[in-house]
C-alpha cells in the first residue's frame, strides 16, 4: 500500500530504489511545479523504450502525450503542468478555462475555388469538421408564373422599342414632307417665264420648223421632237420631274411637240398653287397641269396656255402639235380657258370627215399652226370637222408603241393588220426601278446611235411622227430629227412614204 499508483500501473521500481542504483538524470527531464499550498514539487518524466514513468505528489489522472495522437484528458485539479515530449516540442498544460460558450449551429464551410484542398486550422473549422455537412438546398425550379412574367416583360420591352422606332420614323417622314412642301410651295418661288424669252433667232425666214424641206411635206409626214409630260420640270419644283428645264426653253431650242395632262387640285392646295385668273374664266376652278396629283407638282393654266400662245405669236413660221390627257373633271375648265385665251384661233380644223392633211407650208400661210389632240374626260370619237373646240380625238388618228415601255428597240405599234393611220407616236423614255423618270436612262435613250437603231426597225412599218422623250437636254434628239426630216423629203421625191410607211 506504500507504492505509488504509477509504479504499480507500469510495473516499474519506485523512484527511491532507483535513485540508490542509478545516478540522477539531467534537468532536461525534470520540471518543477507548485502545488496548491505554494510548495515546490518536482515532477519527472522518463521515456524508455516507449514506456513512461511519472511521479506526482497530487493524485492526477494520467494520460498519454504522444505526438500522433490521442486527445489528453483534462486534469481534475487546476494545476499547471509543463513537460516536453521526446521530439522537443513544448506542450503547455491547460489552464483554468472559462466556462464554454454555447456552440453555434454548424454550418458547412464555404469552399473556394482557390483553396486547393488546404486545411483550415481555425477552431470553428475544427468544430465544423466534426459535424456532418449540411446539404445545400435544392435549386427551386422556375414556376410557370415567373416564366410568363419574364416573357411578358420581354414582349413589353420589344413593344416599347417598336413604338419608339415607329414614332421616330413617322416624325422624320412628317419633317421631310414639310420640308418638301416648304421648298416646293414657298413664297419665294416664281414659276412663270417671260414672253421675251420665247422668241427664237433663225437665219432662215422661209423655213418651217427650221427646214425649208419641211414646208413641202404633209404635216403628218414630218417628225416632231416631243416632250413627254411637258409641264413636269425641275424648274417648277416637281417631285420626280420628267425634265430639268421648263417646256418654254425647249420650244426655243427646237422642240415642236408637247404632251400635257390636266388634273383637279385639292381645295387646300389650289388656293396657294393656282392663280385662278378671272380673265380665263378660272376664278372658281381647281384645274391645273399636273400628273395624277397636285401635291407632286403643278403648273398654273394661265402660264401654260398664255406661253404657248405667246410662242406662236412671236414665231410665225413654227407649227406645234399638242396632245392633252384630261383626267378627273378638268375638261370643262380646260375648254373654258382655251376659249378665253384666244389660243383656239391657231388651231387647225379639218374641212371634212376624211382628212387630207395639208403641207406644212400651207398651215403656215393660213396661220393655223396648232394641231390639238385630246383623250380622257368625256372625249369620244368624233368627225374631224365636228369635234368640239377643234380638239381631235387622239385614238381616231394615232397609233403608238407599247405604252408600258417594255421594249424600246421595236417600232411595232399597238395597231395590227393593214390599218391606215395618220400619226404614229413613238415613246422613247423609261422609268428606273423606283418608277421615276431617270436622267441617266434618258441620256442613253436620247443618243444618236440608240435613235438610229430603233428607227431602222421601222423599215416597211408605220413611220413615226412624234418622238416622245424625257430630259430633253440630254442626248442628240434635235440633231437626229433634223437629219431624219431631210431624208424624208428626199425619199418623198423618189416616191417613197406616200402610204404612210417608212421607205
């Protein structure tokens, strides 16, 4: 009963007997401590072949302090113990610890993609490691309501974008229209030409339309260079004009055929666009010279009619052919203006139902130097000597090439078979892909080579009398017409062309 408990436990001899046989070990294995009364106590620890001998004054619970292992039990008495392990690592005994704090609920450690599996040595991580990992909650599936709400939001945003785009486009279009109208109908625009500029200078006082040979040809055998949509020009601010310069300038240059169309303007525009001259009986009229709509451009009837009359007044050897397409209810107002202007005094009216067209020289001598043709409105076929106001029905006298402008190399007419006609209208103009007159196309079609190639196809067919072109300043139309009329006279002397066929 006198042996130490540690000595009995490990089967070793007591320290007193060991001291008698062996010398005292160095202080490396000896540690001093004090007990509760302040008395210094020596504790030694000896490791020999894996066995430990320890002596302590106070009865304390023993435990292993091996470096690989197991957790050391806390001492029963608050005695500070110090010791060193075999490998020289210092290990401090636990001091009186404060009461443990309640543990927080374990949460799974947050992993980082940069941790590379490194161990976290913090106390919180140790406690968390002992607890089973809490599984992350499953991802909730998106409900149908949230999907529909998201799709509705996308649709609403798209609708807002479309509305903004459409609103901006409409605003730009309105601004463009307003700019065009301001440019077209501004108070600074003056569209009429002076009568002094309509006089031509000629070195041949005995010529008819520039050539003496023309005076000896029947008027329906002479080729007339003609303006398609003669009223439509850039000079008069037409949108999509057929010409750059006005028809008055073309008359001075040598063109002797004019194609017009009339229309009835809207009440809003007619007050600012039309003069409504009471002298022509147009004080309550909305009639103007335009193509389909006055908003794209219009010429006032007073300027057009008076300028044609002035040209005939100033140039006594010139003969004109005018063709008018009457649209809407503009026919009555046009007839009223023609009667009031005095232009009908120049109109040639055939003497009988069967017309034997006179030579151009005779028309000049009789001062009947204007031949009027019309279509549209209430015009119908009529006996030439009975047509009202001397306006001859176009389709009673004319054949024409394909009006769709599909084939500009052929001389074929819309009439087939052995039909005798007095006049043949050849349309030498074509619109571009935007269905607008094109100056580039006109430059090519009005060239001398193109005109020659097309007239060669007329051999043995109806001979053209009106060559209708656009952008009259482009090409070689006047030069070609002059040479062709000279050749016609030579052929006529040889007996060709008397039946209306080209020799």
